[in-house]
C-alpha cells in the first residue's frame, strides 16, 4: 500500500510508502537538489549515532561560477536515555566571520500520554535564548481524545493561539476532528477547521472532508481507493452570490504499474474557460526498500518542463542495533528523516500515522523494532497511534 501525506496548506505534497521487511535498513546520507538545467545547487548531509539517531545535518549551496560548496545552515540533535529527542539546535553560517551562530532551538519533555515542546530563538543583542512557541499534546485513553495546544510567548507569559482535537472510535478511526484559534476579544476558542470522515465496512478510509469555518469559507474533499491511497483531492471556495461551493484547485494521484512510483498533478479551475489548467506535476520514485530515491518537479508551459530534481543517497546498515533499557514504548530516531522504529510493543501492533489535521497517512501492523518508512513526508509534526488489545499509546514525531 502506498500512502500520501496531504496538507491543508496545499503548497507542498509529498509521498510516503509503507515499509517492507528487508534484511538491511538504509539511512539517508545526503540529498542533492538540481535545478532545471541539472546543475547541482544545494545539498544536505546527515550524520547518525550508533543507535541510528540523526545527530547532525548540514545544508550547503553551490555559488554561481564556483565548484565549491558553501554551508549556510545546520542542526544538532541530542537524545535522552530512552533515545527520545531532547533538544534540537539550529545554526546559521556567518561567512564573513567564518563561524556558526545560534539561530533556533527546541526542547522536548516526554511522558506516556503527554508531550511538551518549547522553542526559542537566539537574541544576538541580549546574547541569550528567548522563548517563542510551546506545544502541549495530550492523549486521554479513557475518552480516546487527542488534543494539541499551541502557545506563543508574549510579555513574559504563554498565550494560547491554536488548538487541535480529535475523537476516535474503538478501532482508532477518527470520527471527529477540529482545529481552533484563540479569540482574545471573546477570551475563548473559535472554530477554524472541522473534519469529517467516512469508512467502508472494512474500516478503510474512503472520504475525508475538511471545512474552514472563518469568513473565508474553504473546503477540501479527499477521496481514497480501497487501499486507502488518495486518488483525488478537490479544494472549494464559498461563493456567497451563488450560495454554493465553487471548485478552485485539484490534485490527481496516479499509481503506475511500477509500485515504486507515484505521480501527483496539480490543476487550477479556469472559471472563464470552464476547464482545468495544469500547473505542476511531481513524480516520486522509490528504491527497493520504499525509501524516496528521486523526486522530480515539473511546471506546465504548453507541456511539462522540468524545474527541479532531488536525489536521495543512502547507505546500508545492519538491521540489528544496540539495545537500550526501556520500560515504556519508545520511538526513535525522533526527529526522523527517512524511517523510525517503535520499541516496547508486541508483534502485530496496529500503527496509525496521522498529520495534525487528523488525516490518516499510514495504517499498518508493526513488530517491535521494525522500521517504518516516512522519508517522503512533508516536514512537520505527526501523531503516531499504537494499539494492541486494550492498550493505546500515542506519541508525536517530528519529520525533518
């Protein structure tokens, strides 16, 4: 089964495929990005610790007319004794001073059903870290409710800005989801998005619809096939004059006979000509382990014209990694680039991966220590739900 992550922003679309059992597990060594002339413009290099946790990534650009690479950004990640991410520090490169300078950092506190992430930015004038954002995620097993609250640091206080809530049935299917924004005048939450879900008799997701409730009414309708692969996604805007939804944009998902490839085509609706106009096409190719290999982007100009190509380079490592002492369910590495593992679970545990809008991305059984591929997903926060018998565990992961 292939799965695709879908974003409400509708600006970046990436593909992730269900991992398959193999004797080797690959780690992402580097990503090289080329322009439409197939000239290398940017690359990112990754490093890992002996547990497979990513501890460093450095991004460089090739300056015009030069063959050398110039670094411009890097991040370092530290983990706690449970192999959970503790802190991530990002740096920007000061070329004139020939040194790395702090830019941002985040720190995470973990518990079974509660996670807190706090972010800072580096104040050069005061020469100290200043808090910016905080996220609180909590899962209540008794009510099967997941909540996620964002807060912004202002005037020495944390002020709530956004909230996401979802409810699930006994099979861990989303039955209701909504996001909210904090209204300072009313001193309360006002609805921003509401999601609705439809399933078939085999509990496969068929349709998910997201409505935006503010003055700019928007709706997103996503259709899936029997394997829970999205086949189409339509975006609508509300026309007050016609008192109806008007199509604005669509995405079509094509699955060639080659099971290691997916194509996504974006089109805009031309109301005057009453027809769809192609805008962009993205082709995702995967290697034999279902990890992203090549991502090609095209724009439409009386035909498809290549604009960028990203190539992913991997190395193989032994499937067995050093064991760690653990008493609770753990996910590592986290943040994750191409694949994560779940430790402390029983064989055949049901795993569901969702984005922060409640859209299902993966639904598969996993064994203890099995690698789960997420290499093609868009960067951001995701929710991992694990269910074995009557036990439910929820974790948040960060996709780099």
